[in-house]
């Protein structure tokens, strides 16, 4: 889908020929002399329209307005969240089959975050998964014009949002794919495709290379599957080679049965989403390819299936991680931390400025935070603050949870250096404490996205989170990094 940014007041919006015109109306709306202003003022006066986000009024062939369909929608104070709520309430109009060109016009003074929210939420509302569905059901909305009073003042926010949408949709599409259409090998192919973009490189390793690296925990998880594992290494180079990179680590369990500690059958189909951490890393690199910021980023994705088989790891088995620490496998369904711990050890070779891992790791985090905020753990206050601020700016929220050492008590093992689970209480925290054992001296954060990476029920599907949060974080870091010098002619 294509987005355009245009300087457009209400008098101009009246003559925009399109299938759908959405006018976002703020509190304290000041009408002009045009037909659209007159219509809004009359609707507000008669209380057929309110400016509260979520309230809206739909019209067809309104007199004096060129658009075939018109939706007047309240956007409250006009911030990013209010815009999200406004567009969520009218989301189905963007999927209407006859709507191919839409104009979304924001009345009054517009904040950059509101423009970004329009782009991201129109894309979200109109997204249609197509990989394994008939092409006839593909998205019909092809072009969206975002109209504001001063396009120049919000151009950067608009460009960033368009890039984030490209990344989010890449992540959503791969997150939504069935496991037989998103095997470790196919996920690696998706990463290789990103290397066609400027500044992006990709390296993929198989079981033999991973074995030589000594990644015993990763190898143990993959043993029960006939699909061979892949270790994906992406690099984006936007700054000088001397600049330490930010390393993103994405959990890539392309299907999780739970292994020998098998999951209940109901809703097990949703375990195809257990690679949404990996998909978010791919999505971030898709956005970086568009934005080309002055920063170095490494993406690491351990990808495999967790299956029950005669060769699969068993509860009570002890494996040796790449760090040399031995791990007692008390529950084979706590497999994500096993593939991540070896990857965190591998990440140290980059001498990173920071490492952020992203994983659909624990049901306990869903209980704690639901689907509103991702759980965030960090060993470094500056990194934690930067991620929190990025989440607020992107309207892709997270919340910091504790890493008190007392939580590690339950991970003690009689037969290994550490057990892979510590019981039900504080499960999201103890999982993070397990990962922390494999982190070096570099700043580290862990994002548990089990509650935010996908939705169940009628809206079942991947969300593409936390691509927005991560891109905003990286752009903030890029602002502190000197740009890479162009080679001399």
C-alpha cells in the first residue's frame, strides 16, 4: 500500500476525489466556511457527532463533497493514542472492497505522533493475510493520502511511520504463516531476501556450524524435529566500523508443541506464533533498509521447532550451553530460554553497545500485563529508560519488571549449574533471571512479548509488535552516533 503526505485543509479536502474521506475532528474544533466544516459543525451541534475518540458518523454522497463516502471521527486531544482509538473504531471501512483510494484528513494543529499513528493504524486496519489464502481476498486499498495543514512540519514523522509499517507488515506476514510455510529454512530465506537491500548482510548457519560453536542448549531443543535448525545472522551497517553495534536477538521457535512436556491440544495452533520475536527482528531490518539510519545493528535469530520424538530431550536431561554452564531440563516446554541463552553468549563477540532479546517467552507475562504492554527487564537503567521512552513514542508500550537476585533461588539444580524453570510464581521474572546468567558485561534488556505479539479469538493474528518500539529505540541511538563517512571519489 502506498501512502502520500499532503498539505490539505478542509476546504481542499472537500474537492478530493476518493472512495473514502475520513476527517479526524479534535476537541475545540474551529469550523471554516467550507462544506465539510459546515457539516461537522452541524453534526456537533445536534450531538450526532462527538469528538471523543471512538465516536463517529458515516455519510454517503454528502452534498458539496467529492468523496463517495465520508466518515467524521472524533480524535479527542489529537495525540497518537487518541488517533489509534479513533481509527480502530472505524477499522472495517478501510477493508471495504470498493475502497481503493482513501484520504485521511486531520483537522486543526497536528502533532507528528498523530500523523505517524494515522499511517500505522490505517495500515493495521487494512492489512490482509494472503500467503495461504485466495488472492481474491487480498487488500484492495491501494493508496492513502494523509492530509494536514502543514506537511513540511510532520514530514520526518511520516517517513519514519511508513518505514515502520513496512517492517510491521513483514513481521506480521511471517508471524501469521502456518508452521509448514515458516520452517527454520524458510525463515532463513526471508532473512536472505532482506540482504538485497542496501547496507544489509545475511549469514545463515546450519546444524554442523552450530555444533562446532558449542551451542549445546540450542541443539538440544532442535533434536526432536525433522526440520533442521538455522542460525540467522543479519547485519545493518550505517555507521563507522568502530561504532559498537546494537544486537537484537529474536526467539525463532517456528512451532512449539512443548516437546515431551507436551502442551494441551486446544489452541496449540497458536504456537506457530512462537517465532514472533524472530519475525520482529526481521521486521526491524526491513524498516532499517528504508530509513538507512547512522547506526550499526546485528540481528541474531536461533530458529528451530520444538517437537516430541525419540531423539527429543527429556525432563531430567542435562545439556551444556555455549557458555560452558550445564542446564537441567526440568520442563521441555521452557525451550525458548535454551535457544536464547546460547545466542546471548554468541552476541558477546560483537562487543555490543547493548543487547535486546525479544521473545514470546512466558504465559506468566500474559497474566501480569495482558496484551497492552510487553514485559521489559534490563540490567542497565539507561537502556531501560530508552526502551520505555521509545515505546511511548511509538505507542508500542512496555513495562519494566524486576530482576532481584532473590528470584534466582528457584533455578538452583541438584544435577547441573542451573535448572531451566523455577516453578509458577514469578514465572516471567525467573525466565529473565535464567537468561541473565548468560549475559556478559554489556547492557542487556529482555522483552517478553507473549501477550503483545499476537491476538486470539475473532482478531486472531500477529500484531507485528514490538517493531515500532525497537525502530524508535534504534533511531534514538542513531542520533547519538556519527554517520559513516562516504568513500573518497
